[in-house]
């Protein structure tokens, strides 16, 4: 039997590597954001985690893995989960009149809640998604993150969020329903940092690159999310940071 370290190393070596290019290519507009709420203690989640990984490699899609804590009592404490992520999922549930939390669950652009294991329905919804209504661009200058949001006089106020992520993380699960298995995560959220409020005018935000370097994060995304109860409104714009 291979050791956990050997399994982890083999998995890490198998992760996809993006080829080097002569220079950065313009990122296509993001047409959908998929937040995959998951848990290392959930036996049904590993397939959904793989699906999120597939989505993360698609141009024009922003897939985020959001690990939750509420299955920790089953015998394995999720190594990436945060209570704040539980609250985010709960806010979506309240907003959409869901009566209980479950994993895996995909939230598409802040408005469609779908079982994360329903590959067919989720893939169809993502494929049919048009560009998000507000264009968001992000770049880096002199160790600063620069976020530009286009004008839209018809839009309601929205919050701009910086979302630090770990781009790829394999985890050997030591106990619980997935004991001995390896979960491979893509774009694991490490926090949600509120940058400011957008009111419809063309707006630029600048912040230190260090803001995205938290909890082992090596990448980031930007979300423009409509203000609403519990901050669980529709996502009307998004952008991937460099390398995402």
C-alpha cells in the first residue's frame, strides 16, 4: 500500500500544467461564476470537486471551491473550510428560500442553486450562460492590483470583492467518509475581502497585491455582487486574476 505522502506526490505531479506563452493573452469576459460548496467529510463531494476542476480550466468561466465546516462533526475536520463560508452558503439559501444546507452545492452567478453532483444540469446551465452584464477587468501594476469596472447607468449598487484562492491543492483525507482518498481542489477560496461599493459609474479600485496573499493563496478573482440581504445577491460581473 502506498503511503499518504506518495499518493499526494503522485496526485500533485498529475495536475495540469499550463504551457508557457510569449506574453499574457487578453482574458475573455466571464460569462458565469460557479461557487462549489463542498466538504472533505462529504462522501458525495469528490465527483463535484472534479467537476469544479474541469470548469476552472474553461475560458470564460470562473469556478471557485468553497469548503464548509458543518460536516466536521462526522470525524474529519476539513483542512480548508472556514465558518465564514458556511455563512455565505446560508445567505444564498435564505435568499433563494432553501430550507437546509447541503453539499455538494453549486451556486451559479449568485442566483441558481443546483446540486453539485448534477453534472448534466450544471453543465447545461453554464453552457447557456451569456456574459455577465457588467464588464470587470483586473491587472497588476507595481505590486498593486488594479480593478476597472465599466459604467452601467441601469445597474443597482453592488459590492466589489477580492477573492484570494489557492489555484490547486490535493488533500489526503485521514478519517471520515472519505478516509484514505485524495481530494483535488481547484481555486480554493481563502477569504472574501470587500474592496468597496460600485454605484454604476466607471470606477477604478487599487489595492496592494499583498491583500491577496493570505492563507497560502497564490491567485485571486474579483466579484461584483449586487447588494442584497445577507450580501447574497446576483453576481453581475467578475474577472480572473493573472494565471487563473
